[in-house]
C-alpha cells in the first residue's frame, strides 16, 4: 500500500504560469499592473485542477508575509525586489518581474508544508481581496475556503499537456524579450514614466498611463500561442 501511495505522489504535479500583464486604472491619477496566474494540477491538495486569477505585485508581497508567518523557521524564496523606478511603460522591467513572480510560485508549490496553507489556495484560486482572504483563512466569513474557491468564476484557458504548456510559456518569454527592445516601451521620459511602486499599493504617478500605452503594452506582452486562447468546455 505504501508503494502505491508513493507512486501516486510521484505522479502528482502542480504547474503554474504568471503571464498576460495588464495595466489597470484605479482612477485618473493611479494605475497598476496585474498578472494572470494559471494553475494546472492533478494534486489532491487543490480544490480546482485548473484555474486562472489576476493578482498584483503587492498581493504577492502579502502572500509571502503570510506564508512566512505560518512557516515559522522555514526559508521561503525571495520575490523580485521592489524598484522605485519601476515603469509601467518598460516592457523589459515588466517581463523580468513577471518571470521572478513565476519562479517564486514554482518554488513554494514544491513544498508540501506550504501546500496546506489556506492563504496560498485563496491567493491562487479565488479573486478575493487581501482583507477578505485573511478573514476567510481565519474562519471569520460565512463561507469556507473551499466555497470561496468554488465561487470564483474564472475564465479558464484550455490546457493540453504539461509539456505543451512549457513550450508555449517559453515561446511567450522569448517574444517578450524581443518586444522589450523593439517596441519602444523600454524608453521612458520624466513626463512619460509611470512608477508602479510609489506607494504601498503600487500606484503610479498621475495622468501618465493613457489608453494607447495600455494597448501597446497589451500587444507587446500579451501575445500568446493560439492553443492557449481556446476556452475550457
């Protein structure tokens, strides 16, 4: 029986992708970037086997703090560092941060102790705010962690196989590197640069991110292979 359990555990996988950065306007003065987090797994630890949610950098910071509090002496990987000169118009900076966030998730998802943390599952598979995630994880809401995840009406992509998704993810990263040098988004001026981290909420400088910029950034960084654009049944 133990051999059967060991074989099942070895066959379990958790794949995660951080992609599709998008500029989100809070108001005329403030904007931030969020990223799509997609999970594909057969692990019994997860309520949903496939899911996609959107999270911003400050929410990753919150997640690491909560995991560190619960993990006590366990050492967690670092997040990409805060950059006071982070620009919403700089495709190279955005791509580097996105890959750093994905690496962070890939490492912690290999730790069985972390997989039991409710905050991690709410972060990955619900669209609750930080405040509501904390309340739900501590049992202060009328709904459970599992109910919060099940209620999340995520727009899912079709996942074909783990190998195919790795190839698509690599192709996306390669195209991002090329676009950062050719699109002009990497060049910012004093009047045209939006800083994501001016405040703890990742807000930007006033009145800089315009719709044309957002469209150009979306075209530059959000091109995905056709196989990923099919919706799940």
